[in-house]
């Protein structure tokens, strides 16, 4: 038992001391962290406080000073906008802000250069003298990294919905995760190493060699078109390792079916600290102490059956909303509908913006990633803490992560069956990732090889898609909210800080388009350059032609979409400024609002978390 969880469990905490009260939760969490991040001689996750992180190399050899000054002036403007004084003045530019202009290429992303992997920064301000970093790099391969060969005629694995599994499945699943946790930490197939994969790929530990300049460039698999393929391959190997360890080639991971009412709670098998199976006394390997206790069934006799309904509209601030469960379910279904249908108008809008190594462009999560974010924050975020699920670097340490991502991967499949088409860009298809396979061999894989699930050997248990019927009802009457509004136009309202509700009138370049025009091009509303600190949980909801400024009802035609983030580090504050775009599909919404003939729409942005740290450059309507 060498994994961090079993270490935590076998420490001075008796199971009951990690209770669901908030105080105990805090204690458990910090104790677990200190156990988790042992010094390097223990070969555990290693946190170091560093004096200063060396400045990132500027990628642009030819015009380094000019690109530096571009960034600097931008940072200055952000300081003003964010009102954060000098906090960002000397900030290291990381991620997609590293390179500008000249080194931008449309070549595929190579797999990471493991020799260049560095610790991942997890504390709010990278230049803070107390900045914490964690060692997330994978073990050094002992043999050559080879292209992965997908087995021909693989044994079929059927991934079940987590709320529908039987005892035999739970036993098998627990055995598999227990076996992964029992492997030595240095084994690349151990749960510990598997969990760190997410940290290295998502908190800027990995770098790739720039295909033209040879420079080492940081990148991310979130907020862009790598989100779905990266996580698909990640789960693929995790599942094969789990199956290998229990000698069952049919073993398949469960998926958290949070898009259907019966799946809208934390799946029961993840909840108890000790095995939920009759007659067993072992610790439950699916348990994680770092979850929001408000969202778990209570551990006392009266409330053991209490079920907390998952909330896709979770705001963190102020705790849970007090809406009746049925309202929450309807909200969830409308939220899924918007992200799977209304806003998922094409590959870029569903899967995420195109992102090329070395370019300062294209950051923007697709509707699929935005649909996925709330399960992270709802499971892992409390007022004081966002580990494990609530931030990128530790999310993989909660076994539920892989169950959640099973459902995310499934939405890709569903979206295609509803008519969605993947990217055809060579740069995407030929992009590569590095993993260890089920035998512990180092391999690289391509995006193009994960597009066919049948070839990969798995499929999802079929369930109903109740959200397909959850398109909010059409308004009986046309509203005059936009026509009577005195709200400013875009030019007068932006750039803006989102510290209060913003209402803005947006002019439509074309109106009353015919059905065939709509089929060819979709009308979309684009929020440009949304900037926020990378460690901040940020959320805002968007409504169209609505008088309301509360925004807690989503199953109505006016609700158009939600933007939210997952923090990169622990804590809730600060961090390097990130920029993102966000898109809403307008065709269905405007039809349902009977506003298709209108020249102006009234857009309401309702900040729900971290709004005072968010700035938005502008808004525009586009046709794609
Ligand atoms: Cu890589 Cu759910 O995140």
C-alpha cells in the first residue's frame, strides 16, 4: 500500500476523523497534503517553495524584445483592469502566452520532450517567492519511446453507467483501482503516476520541441482542440492498465451519467470510506477524502439515504442554491442541451479552439469542456479548498475523475451521432501524446488513431438521452425587452470588468435568415478575450432578451450558456492571467425567443464567481 490515499488512510486519521464536517475536512485535507507531498527522497509528489522561477524563455528569437514588450503592455493593461496593482507586473508568461507571431506554425503538436519536463506551478502567483511547485513529470523511460500499436480485433469492453452497475462489477472495479494503488509509486502504471499525468499535461509541466525552431514550448490540453483526444487516450491506457492488473481484458471503466436524472448524484460506490460490499472490511479504493462534504450522502442513520442532486450551475460562492431538486434537474437538462446541441454548432465550438504550438491564438474551451467543468467544481470545491477534483493538478488523484471523464468521452460519441463532424485538419490529426501502456512501455499516440472507438475496443452502455427533449420551450409571445432597452451598445460597454451584471445591446449583421442559410452558416455570439487569473474559479451565465438578473433558472428560452473555469493551482486566489474566448450558438435561441427578425438582441452577463477578476474585451456576432 504505497499510494497516497492508503498512506493518508493509514496515517493518524481513523476513518471517522475524516468526517464530513467542514473543520475536520480542512484538517484532513492539510494532513493529506503534507503526506502526499513528501520530500523527494520519499519519491512522492514533491512540493518546493522556490525563490523565483527562472523567467520563461522567449520563443521568438528574431523579435524577442518586441514580443516581450507586447506582452508587458498587455500585462500592464490587465493590472489596471484587474486592479491588482503590481501583482502581475513581473509575472512569468506561461502557456500559450509564451510565443507570439513569428514562430507560429500550423504543424501538429509533437509528443512532449520528456527531458524538458519541469515541475508544475500550483501556487497563485508564479513569481511569488513562496511559489509552490509539484513534481508531476513521468518516470524516465527505460526503453525507446515507440509508436503505440492498437491491438487488432481487441476484446470488447463495455463501459457501464456508474449508477447501473452490480456488485460483481463494483468488486472488480475496486480490485483494479486497489491494485493500481498498491503498485510502487515509481511504476508508471501505479495510480499515483496515472494521477500525475493530468498534472503534467495540464499545469504546464510538459513541453514540446517546437517543430521549426526547436525551442521547448509549453502547451496545454485544456481550452483547445486537444481536450477530447488527450483525455480519450488517457482513459484508454488507464482502463487497460486496470484490466491488466486484474487479469481481465474485458474490464471497462464506468461512466458518471450526470446528463440523466438517475445519474445526477455522486455514484454510490465512490462514497463510503470502507468497502460498500457486504462482508468486506477493506478501505474503499474509490473513496477520496477531498470532496465537498455537502454533496455526499450524510453518514448518519437518518440521512444516509439523502441524495444531493448534482448541479451543473454550481457557483461555489455562497454554497448550494436552494432550488427544489426538480428545478435543479430541469436546469441540468437544459444546460446539457445548450452545450450538446445549441452551442455545439461545429467542431471548434464543441471540441475547443484550434491551437497550434508556438502561437498566441486559439484559446477557448468548446461547449463540451464547459459542460464538463461543473462536475469538477461541484465534487471537489468547498469555500476553502479545491482539491482534489476542483483544480487541474490534483484532479487525477480522485478516482471519480476517470468516471467523470468516461461521460465526457461519451458526449463526444453522442455529439457525432447527432451529426457532429470532427476536425479534418492535419495539424490536429497528426498531433501526438506520450503515455505508458498497460505493460509499462513508453509509447506515443496520435489524435487520428483515437477517433474510432470500435477500433480502440470499447463502447458505452446505451442509455436514454433525456436532455434531447430538454430544449427550453418556445416563448408564446415575442418580448419587447430588447426593443425597449436603454442598455449601451457593444462599443460603449466593452472592454468591461465583470464585477456586476452587464447588459448590452448587440447589433446583428444579418436578420431573418432563411432555413437554408441557417443550415449553411450558424449565427454565433463570440465573447472575445475573456481574461481571468489562472487559479481563480470564474463563472458567468449568459441570457438573451431577459429582464431577469438573477439567472437561476436555465430551462427557459432566454438561457444561452455558461462560461466557467477550473483553477490550475490550489487555493482560490490569483495567478497568471489567462485569456479565453467563449461562444454561444444563436439560431435556436433566437427562434425560441421569436427574435429572429430583430436587429438588436439584449445580452445579459451575470457574474456568479470571481467576476471582479474577469475582464472581457468585447462581443461580436459571427457566422460559421
Ligand atoms: Cu483534464 Cu476534467 O480535466
